[in-house]
C-alpha cells in the first residue's frame, strides 16, 4: 500500500489516529501492547512520517541544531554522537554545523538553523555574540551551551570545571619537578582561558617564573600544533614539559618532538586534555585530563528535549558542572 496514512494505520490497528500520532512521536501514555501493534503495522507498510506536514500543524520541526568548534576533532565527534543517540531515541533529527572556531561562520549557521525552524539549539565551545544569545532568549528558542558560559539569566550550561582540570595538569607537572613548561594554547574559548588561568595560578603559587613566551599563539589542530611545537623546540634551551590544550594538539606536539630527534618523556614531558581514544594508542601513551565528551552530548540532548516538551521551564537556569580527572600514562617523567 503506497502513501499509507495515519488514519489508515489507525483503522488497521483499531485505535484512534491520536494514538498512532503518539506512537509516531514517541510520546508517553500509550499501552505497550497498543504501541507494539501500531509499530508492527508501521513497519509492515513502511510508513514514513511527513515531518514537514507535522511541523505545520504542531509548529515543531522535530529537529535540533548542533553547532560545534571543529568536527575533525574527535572530542566533538564523541559529543555529537551523544547528542544524536539521545535525539534519535526521541524521534528528533539533528543538523550538525562545523563552525571551525570562526565567529562569523557560527553566526551564519545560527541564522540558518533558526530559519529552518529548529526546535532547539545545542552550542559547544562557540563564542556567539551576546546580542545573538539575547535574541534567542527573546524568541523563546530552547538553548543549551556546553563548555561555554554567558552571564545572562535564563541559560542552561553543561560544562567541565576547566579551571580544576587546568590545575590538575599544571600541578601534576610541577610535582614531577618541571619548572619550564610551555603551554600550547587551544582556540580562545571560555574553557581554554580557564585552563590558562589555572596554569598561571599554579606557577605563581609555586614561585615558578613564567612570562608571555611560555604560551604559543592559538593552535587549532594537530598540524598547527606540530608547527608551533617544532618552532618552539628548535629555539628553546631548557624547557622540559609541554601542556597541550587538548589531545589533538598533544598529538601534533609529540610528532614534532620525535621529528626533531628528541624523546618523550626523556627530553619532553607532554600532557593533554580530553582523554580521547587516540591518547592511549599514541607513540607514547598520553597522560591527559579526562572529561566525558559523550556524556556532555547525552546530557545536553536530554536537557534540550525536556525544554522543548516543557516550555515553561525554559527560564529556569541550570548549570551542571562535571569535574575532570587526571589519567596517568607514560608521556610524563619525574625529574626531581
């Protein structure tokens, strides 16, 4: 039967069309026996919901917009997977936009997603303008930020305690005796600056000298990290350790160390951030700071769907903060 309708499915199942709609939209309050009967007919006749028509009627598109910093970075891939898995289980589609840490591109994607009528937005590590964020709030568009924070009422955040994570990395190296530590800076987003602040505070509290030359320019991936680390190593004299803004950056730094004839950790200790899967299979298994990427995605998706289904709770600001953890491997050396 071609172009089977909800009305026809209801007739075949012996239920109301509203019950079929509830099953299609994965809503509650449908008996399991009834749900299974409807799903069997849907599968048998290969029924595909017309979400455009549903959207016109309900004013919902069943679509979530997700804007991330760099989809090539496995961190964002894992976060996106968490979002997609939760959304699929609730019959939501996800449009993933890769901003490449470009503010203009982020704003462009934001306008595109709004024009497509997405039901909600998840934004990860992207610095939108304050005016754009306020516009989203005024338009009552549900929004959840991960690992970024605005001092604006009515916004939901799910983030890591990046200051704590930065302290873990800096204190770990200083306890191993390192005093000359180079910091490969990730893109200038909220969490990255928190880690840099933690590094500076740790050095100051331990009476360890540092200045601006201890920090690289911004590096975005393993290629720019490789170039920055290679230039630094070629010109430095007595540095013994490198803090990489993330594991992706640490990978480039480690390759630069080896290509210049040095060793990890004998000549340079390296610590990363994120605990990506690649961290434990790098040429030297990487010591890093663990934060749960997949969990961030799942929690953000769960929260955004809750906000869509319960619009009255949108202005109840919630801030969920997750503590990172140190994962010790083989890339750092005790030089005491």
